[in-house]
C-alpha cells in the first residue's frame, strides 16, 4: 500500500494547516483542515485532479474513487479555480463532506462516470451557478445552497446530465435562488432538480426551497420548478416526506414536472406524503407533461400517486391581469390517485385536479378550491374515458369572490 501525506499552511485571511493523505491502493484522498468556521478558513491547493502534484510534495495523484473533506472551511478565491475534480477511470467517485463547508464555483463533479455526494449534518455545500451536472446520487443531512447569477441559461442546483438516474436521500435542507437579479424576463427553466435519467430511488425528506420570485417567465417552456423529469423517457418514482416550496410570483411555478408518474411496473410509486407549496403567477402543484402549459397533446399519465398536503396559490404582481392555479394536471390516472389535503387559490381560475382524459380510483379526503372575482373554481375536471369513469365532484370545493 502506497500512501502520500503532506501538511502545509495555506493563508486566506488566517493561516491554517491542511493535511493531504492519498492512498493509491484504495484510490482515496483525505483532506483535513481545522474546522468549518470562517476562523478556520483555508484555500485548498488546486485544482486537485489525477495527474496533479500532491501539495507540498513532488508526488503525483492517481485516480480517486473517494475524496473526503474533514474539518474544512473553504471557498473559491477571486479567480474561481476548480478546487476538487474527482476522477476515477471507469468508476463512480464519492465526495464526502465531514464537518466541512465547501464553496464551489467550478465544475468539480466532472470526473468519473458519476459523482456520489455525501454530506453529514454538520456540513454544507455552497454553489455559485449550475454545478452538479455529473452527480448521480446525493445523500444530504446538512445544507446545500445554489445562487444563480444569470437567467440567460437554464440552471438547477442539481442538473444530472448523465444517462444514469438520480437517486439518494435529500435530508437536511436545500435552497436555490437568483443572485443580484431583482426582476428580469427569461425564456429558460430553473429549479432544484433536473434529470435526464429515470428517478426510481429518491426521497426528499428535508426542507427544500426554490426562490424564483425575481424571474418573469415568458413562454410555455419557461418556468420555476422543484423537480423536473419531463425530458426523461421513463416513468418516474419518488418520495417526498419533507417539504418542497416553490416561489415564482412573476411567472409559472411548478412543484413537480414529470413526463409520466409511474408505469406498468407497479413497484414504481410516487408517495408525496409531505408538503408541496407553490406560490406563483401561474401555479401548478403536480404537472404531468412536457411543458408548463395546459396542453392536452403534451399531457402525461399518472399511474399511481399519493399526496399528503398540496397548497397551491396564484398571486400576481402589479400590472398583471390574470393568474391561474392548478393542484394536479395530467392526461389520466391509470391506477389510483389519493390525496389527504389539496388547497388551490386562483387569482382568476382555480382547479383542484384536471385530467384531460379521465381517471380511476380517485380518493380525495379534503379539497378546497377558490377563485377570484372574475374567475372560476372547479374541484375536478375530467373527461370520463371508456374504461375509467371518474366523478367530477370533489369532496369539498368552494368559490370565493
């Protein structure tokens, strides 16, 4: 077993020791600092990539299957270099944060076939822009934040561009926001999670928020969203036991946007027993289809869905003339849809559940739907199918003017 160890001082306000331990046999790199507060701040020597020199030595790093940051508080310097770029030939790479704070403005998850990101409850990751593009799994018990400084391109906290599906447990907390943008028009989409692969093993058990209030979305493919799997070709399955909040007062806001929820495979379940809150000009709780519009030709199917608390509200800024709110929008319900509590408030129109081709086995414990003075409120809108008739009356609905 070959180990390379180096200890040096790095100054970034206060000089603090950092230690590098690289084990070539296990392809593991451990970087140790002195703590995760600003008083312990260090500047990592980097970029740390295979082929680069171990700081303080003349040795060269090989592939890295695992990088562990222990007791490290670090952030990008003025030139925003990439501090950590884990790479393992033909294997996934794991990046663990233990009692550490990592600030990153470079794409540090570009190596290997996919990054596995793990944060303990004392750790945080602060991203500046869209940076998690090669991450396939996140296990977070700490805090992950992303600040986006531009609306010229689509951006997500976690945008998995690999063909591997996204998985993990999102405990702790997460927050996505725009930087110094106060109000600007955009035709792009933004949010917390976007994946090209299939989601089959992902749970949001913590508290996650998307603040898109400063972006004015201007077309059907422009929206602020919590989870976006609309580009996937497979049916999605996910658990939400925590809370997901979307704010987009100047545009379209969507809690969950998916091409299809579940499939003929009955093991694929969508259990949203927690809370989904959406406050937007045009607000959707769960939208199944390819874009943000109520387009029957682009709508997708719900095979099985269970909802805990869905709270959707349309609120508009001055100068706007309309804003709609919809709890759940889809083509049909193939097997079943259950919900404990759905509350929908529209500035103009409001709909609890809208199924363009009907559905079966709908069980709604409580649904409150209200519309503005010039709008209409509807509990369930559904066209009965040949083999899946549905009642168009909600358990509880009301119209307020």
